[in-house]
C-alpha cells in the first residue's frame, strides 16, 4: 500500500509495481519510468506529472481519475486499461498514437 507518497525526480526504469494500492495521495513528479510495469495495481486518484513514460506498461488494474496531464503518452502500453483517467485535450492524439502502435495497425494505401 502507498499512502501519502511522493516520488519526485526518481529514476524507476524497468521497475515492476505489482498489486500496489494507493490508499492516500500518491504522486510521480518528473520521474523516469522507461519500461516500468504496473500490474494489478489500484492507482485511482494518483498523479503523474512531467514523467518520462516510454514503453511504460499499464496492465490490468484500476486507474480511475489518475491524472496523466503534462506527460507524453504516445509510447505507453496498455492503453485499453486506462479507462476513466484524466488527460489534457492536446493528449488525445498521443493516446491514439499509443493505441495504434499497441494494436500494430498499419496506416497507408499499400
């Protein structure tokens, strides 16, 4: 369980978070989470701000009201598991790009 935890400026590359539950405020601020994995976690109401989320995987879990504003979401994995999260209007295309990559969709006339 995480209760009132701030990860600030942390390098958490390749970290696996498994069955972690946020019971109080949790924030990841300016963290690097390259190829990190979240599996069976409840990060409802957590905040990710100005983080590097390159190939970060969000597996099955709960992410209701998790705040992903101010992050590049174009390279995240597990987009379908992120129902009911918060993003900025400008992040819609980045999230769509992540989904296209995840589904291995080919775009073109050929």
